[in-house]
């Protein structure tokens, strides 16, 4: 059953931030990927013409920041066409890529098409997690791509996902970023959805690891000054207040999955009891303003205690619905990251267990690499 | 103390930023990687004139003419100074 938009919520503004997950296909197998673990059973990808229609309809509603992501968006050979259409319509386009497949001819074509910005993610492209920093192949690929990005006069923006197995190398990572000429580095601690949720027991760092990484980052920041700006995103499991996830569902963010399913957050597909509309059947306007899936968590009427009467509810919107669902089984509960949540012990418990595991054996269970076969794909 | 801006400098929109009119919001905005700044009418009046052709003196004169006002120099320069600090504009000469 759908609920009407809460009486206390004004008409939602436009979906300013449009994220197109062009494909779930990806040459990498990252254990911290937030893509759904059943991505192999997701329906066929939208065709070029369908993506262009999404861009037109969203732009007419007021979408202006465009993320092109995946999977690896460069796997789509129509990426240049999509970028050119976005530019023509007035989007500011951001490509979020691992760099695998970013050859000079493609980068030249993307620049020509009007791509505004590139964020290069640093991932492990081998199955040997612990060796990834010494993985020459990865380093050479990233260096080559970094050089190309500078040659085509894009700012060099590097994103590195941190977890238990690499957080101790944060100093090496920052030095590598400096050698690559990075101007911005985002050290983003893993968020536990999708494949990362499946591997949480293996990826959560200890409080000690986190503290050391922050100290190393602070020292590095002092040394390089304004030459390189570093953002250290603390994992929310170590916080006592939740993140204002998506600035509230259905407020500014509209994500379109590879098969055309519209989502109020990339991870929302897992939320039970909601039917997410497809751009193949429903207009973007109707999806954004009328669909029960986008109205469900707008406003405050859905909130339970302690959120409902909390003076901070307008700031953090009760945190993340997906995290509430994954940890407590009810997406309308407070995000258990909040220490006012009756379920907060589930978060501190996970961190405590992680610390015990680290103290005992470093690898109790095997990691599950993001993999086509593991994802439910039919052979 | 705020440094004085050379009235002969020719400001232009900073690299990585794009200034455009948003019909859906009825405002000018500045776009940058994963971000957006909504501009007031007076901020938009100044930034739309930061085209690398006009000098700061030209921009002031232009705006005074457009608004049939005088003595706007210090307001315009203060805003350009702020815009420089945010890298919204760069100075050519």
C-alpha cells in the first residue's frame, strides 16, 4: 500500500542530481562494491535511445548534475553519445570510472562530446587484496590514465575505498596519489551494502586502524598543504549520529539502474515492499512526483521513535533506510548508527566482533569477490 | 585587509565551473564537480559579465548602467573578491 506524501512535506523540489548506472558489467571484482549481489539476474540494459529519453525528461524536470557510473561505464560503447546528449541539454557531467578502458582516443572523444569531470577510482584489479599496492599492473594503468586526465586538462580527482585490508597503507596510498599528480583525493571508507555487506565481517577495520589512518592523513595534509586536498570520509559504523543519507530519500537524488529501474538511492533496490518503477513504462515526472516508491520515505510521516520526536530529524532524516533495513529488518527504524536507536548495539557489536577477529585470525572466512557467477547470472 | 582588485583585470569564469541559466529553478547557477551554487540576481548580473573581455571597470560601468545606479564599484569589487576566493572566477589581464 502506498501512503500519501506527508502533510508536513512541501512539494518536492527537482531531482537535481541524476545518476545513471549505465551497466552493472565491470572488468573488476571488488569485494566492497555496493552493486546488488544479484546483478547477474537483472534485466537487459537500456538501449542508447532509452538513456537519451531519460536525459531529456529529467533535464526538463530540472536535473542538472549528472553522474555516469556503473559497473564500469566505459564498457558501454555509446558513452560518448550519451555524454554529447547530456552536454547539449545543459547537464554538468561527471564520469565515475575505474579507468579500465579509458584509452586516449576515447578520452579525446569524451572531451569533444563535452564531458565536464572525471573521478578516477582506485580499486584492486587483482584477486590478491593484500598485494594490491604492489600490483604493478594496476599502478601502471592508473598512472597512464592519470597522465591522460591531466593532458586533457581535467582536474585529477582520485577516489580510494578503504577497508580493513588496505587502511593501514593509507600513507602509501597518499604518496602514490601525490606521484600521480592528484589534486583531490577522497579516502572513502567502505559503506556496507551489496557485496560489501556480504563481506562486512572481513572489511570492517578496528578503531585503532581508523585512528592511525586519520593521524597519517592529518600529517600528510600538513606536508602537502593546498597542493592536494584530501577528504577522509569516516565510516559511519564508528559514528554516533547517522549520515543524512541522500539528503533524504526523494529530495534531490534520482538514480536509474542499468535495466531502467528508478531508485531514490543506488542501494534502495533491496528495500522490501516497494515496487520501483521502470523508465521503460513510466515517465520521469510521474516517477519522481507520483510513484509510491519515491513518496514512501519523503517527509516525516513514516518515521518511528526515536526519530519522530527527535530535534535532529530535519538534519539527518533518520539516516539511511537501507542500513536500517539491513541491520534491523525494518526500513522505517532509525539508522542504528545513531546511539539513540534501540538497535545501536548491532553496530557497536559488529565493530567489536571485527576487533576480536582482527586480534584472533586475520582471515576467518573467505572473501566473496564480486563475480558474474556469484551474482546469479545464467550461464 | 582585502586586497584591491585591479580595475583593468579581466575576470573570467574559473576552470571546472560552468555558469548557466536554469529554467526549472528560474535562477542562474554555477556548476562544478558534483556541486551547484544558486546565484542571486545581483551575483548573476556580475558573473554573466565575467567573460574575459570586460575589465572590472567595464563590469562596474555596465551594471551601473543596467540598474540606473552609481557608486556600485565597492559592492561589485567585494563580490568579485569573494568569487576569486571560491575560484568561481579567475583574473586575466
